C-alpha cells in the first residue's frame, strides 16, 4: 500500500542546541494553544553533550514500559553517540517525554491541527535548518496507529494495574 509519509529530516551538523524547537513545540501543545512555554512538555528534546559539542534533536515516538539493553555507540564525524541519543521511545530509563504534572507520555503528533500547519512548529522554529520537513510517497505495511489516549491509558495500566483503572473508569461512568 502506498501512503504519503510526513518526515522531519535532522541535520546534526547544523544543530547548535538552541532549543527553539522545544519551546515552539511546547507552546503549540499548551492548553490553550500558545499560552505557555515549557520545554519539559515538548515532544522534541535536544540530547546535549556540550563538552563534545553534540546536539541531537529527537522526537517522541512510542511508549514502552521496559527499557531496552541498547549499549551501542555510534561514531559520526569522529564523535561518539550513545544509542539513547537517537531513540525517541518514552521509556522508564529517562525523564524525557513525560508530562511533568501527570507523568503521562507525550508523543509527537506532527502538529496535526485544524486548519493544518504548513510545516510542523519545530521545523518553523529552527532558523538553522537543522530540521527540514518533507512529504514522500512510500510503500508501507498497514500500521495500527495508537492514539495519545491509548498511550496514556496504557501507561496508567502499567503503573496502577488494569483492575484499578477499570474500577475508576466504571465509577466515572456511573457519575451524574
Ligand atoms: S531549533 Fe534547530 S538548531 Fe535549535 S536545537 Fe532545535 S534543531 Fe537544533
Ligand atoms: S512535529 Fe510538532 S509535535 Fe512533533 S516534535 Fe515537532 S513541534 Fe512537536
């Protein structure tokens, strides 16, 4: 099946770690929109190693309740990067991509909105063109798209157990 795929290309050579992308993303996803700026609520985070002049913008992907055993080191242009530097998973090994108040996972939604944006907000905010937006036609396998609501529910079930969450939802359903 062919599908239009929306992608954000990252050029590591151009990123200087300014974090404007984080601010733009968090402002766009604030409620109401643009009412606050808080990078800890951003769905893009810049993994930073100032000593080694390394800045890697990564976007939040899927929630996972267990951390992986990734221990690979990638050498790019003479710099060493850990595997985690490129991973967008919302995992227990780090604090990235978790709402600071609720602890629920934050996933990149490509700034889907009505009316749609010409380009995602993080791309618009990046004045150095370290992030560029592209749309391509690709042959892909049928995918099951998990909504943010489902991701949030999954993380609550992992934390409190299915029975507890089911009981809470049942109680809520019977309230006036
Ligand atoms: S806005 Fe661009 S240059 Fe600044 S941290 Fe984000 S990706 Fe890097
Ligand atoms: S595409 Fe939108 S939601 Fe995703 S990281 Fe960029 S600004 Fe955030």
